[in-house]
């Protein structure tokens, strides 16, 4: 019976987080399991990733407004092409960064919800034991 109780305790101390992975240009549903005690560290790392992606987004916005290196047609086309690639259209840099930020925020929200649920359950169990 101890093995069953230990397995149940282990399952309760884990949270399943749903996400997506890139599979050859197509996003596919995925999930991972994390120990409740690791959640604060994961949230911190995901928030750091959000900050780095925000820096990239800022640079992408600057790239959208890049001046041509010369006053010729080729330079103008280059600046326009770089601006388009850095833009908001699907598959472009700003779009991809915003999509990544959205997915990371979803994981942060799931982690915080799992952490809150665990804490409420743990507190309720502690109260019942008193």
C-alpha cells in the first residue's frame, strides 16, 4: 500500500503544462510535467526569456525603419525587404517574437495556477490534520 500512497503523493506534487512545439514549421500540441517545487524557478526563467524577447522585439521594430545604406534602388529594396521581414505579418520576425511571448505567458499562467492550486490543497490538508 505504501507504493500506491507514494505514487499518489508524487503525482499530486507534479503539474502538467500544455504548450506547442515547432514540427517543421507547424505547431503541434505538447505538454511536460514539472515538480511543484521547481515552479518558482521556472517562472523566473520564463520571465527572463520574456524580457529577452522584448529586447528582440524592440530591435525588430528598429529594423522595420532601417534607412537604406545608399541612395540607389538596390539599397532601397534592401531596406524595404528587411523592414518587411522584421514586420508583423505571419512568419516575420515581430510576429514570431510576439507568438513566442504569448506562448511563454501561457506557460507562466499555467505554472502560477498549478502553484496556487497546490498551495490551496496543501493548506486545506494542513487545516484538516490540525
